[in-house]
């Protein structure tokens, strides 16, 4: 390559040489500056992906059980049993309340009968 006539190329080959030199310099500069940036970004992205993967594994471990059934099905069955047990408790409470009311009526009847007997005895004297 002849640098004497750099500003005034004589043929298309000189233009091609100039173009090749410019592309080579800019390409080398891009690789020199861009490669560390790309590698740093890639390494940073890998670290972030690894951290996200570890978090995903932790979430997976906390939501997966070792039963034969899926966790959702297992929870649904447990909630159904809980609903049945709560219904039984409510029924037992209602029955107990009804029995207590009946006992109160009986006690009131007994008290009224005894008071009436006492008033009659007092009235006879």
C-alpha cells in the first residue's frame, strides 16, 4: 500500500485498500472496546440467571410435596375435610344450645311450680 497518495487514490484498488484499512481499524477498536463490554454483560446476565434459577428452585421446593397427588388436589381435599368438620362442630353447637334451652325451660317450670307451692302454703297460713 502506498501512503504517498492517501488523499488521492489512483484506482479502485486504492479505494478498496483504504476501505479495508478503515474497516480493520474500526473493527479492531470495536472488538477491543466492545468485547469486554459484551463479555461483562454476558457474565452479569449469567450471574442474574443463576440467581433467578436458585430462587426458582427454592420456590419449587417449597411448593412441591412428595405425595402421589398434586399439591392443589391435596389442599382441596384437606379443605373439604375441614369444611365437613366445621359443619359437624356447628351442628353439635346447635344441638347443645337446643338442649340447654330445653333444660332452662324445665328449670323455669320447676321453679314456678315450687314458688306456686310456697305461695299457696303461705296463703293458707
